[in-house]
């Protein structure tokens, strides 16, 4: 048998081995890193999370303030069996930093209810208090759009600092 005869079979086999998209590749990366974590069982330990390259990548994105990329990594970890209080806390932080307060509050509540780490529960509680304060005070009370004041015939002269204004041609 010649290699040309086997080429279509090799291509077919290779297409099944390669993930179809970027998310599938990250899920494969997460599941290969530590295969001892089972979905539905106990959450991942800190040692298992620290050994996972996707977790390290997510923390790196978070530290660089790339919250959208970090959130994707943490959500992939959460859905592939690495559900833990730290993952939910980081997801809550990502949501909060992207101004999605309802989703952030849900993840902080998860941490407060299920975490055994008192410090992390305290952080989640404080974050929820900050969200509640922000949500209660984020109504805009400014002047609104000031760009059309000159068209209303008011006392706007159109000038100010450096020329411009109304020109009178005698």
C-alpha cells in the first residue's frame, strides 16, 4: 500500500483529533492539565488550579486587566470540572469590572454560600456591598447634552477662549 492511498484516511483521522475551534482547544487544554478533577464531585483544590495552565493564563489576563479574556478562561475551567470558590470569585470580579453587576452578584453569592475559606467569603461579601452601593448610586444626575444650547436662542455667544463667536459685519 502506498502513502498516497493512506493520505485521505490520515486526514480524516487528524480532523477528529484537532479541536474545531478556539474554545474547544482551550477546553481540551484544561481537561488534559489535571485529569483527576471530576465534574459534579468536589471542586478543584488550589494545587490543582495552580497546576492548570488555563488557570494561570486566566489569572495573567486578569492581572493585565483583560477581563473578557480572563472570564472566558475561568468559565471554561468552571464548565470542565474546575468549579471552585476561586474560579467563581474571579468570574465575579471579571463581571464586576465589565459593569455586569447582576452576574457578578450571583457569583459572589455562590462564593459566600459554598466557600469554606472565610477570607474569600469576606471578600465576596464586601464586593456584593460595593455592587449594592454602586447600583443604588449610579444614576446620572449631570447637565445632560449641552451641545444644542446655542440653537435655542439663549444667551450663548458661541465664543470662549481663542476666537470664534458671532461675527458682525457692520
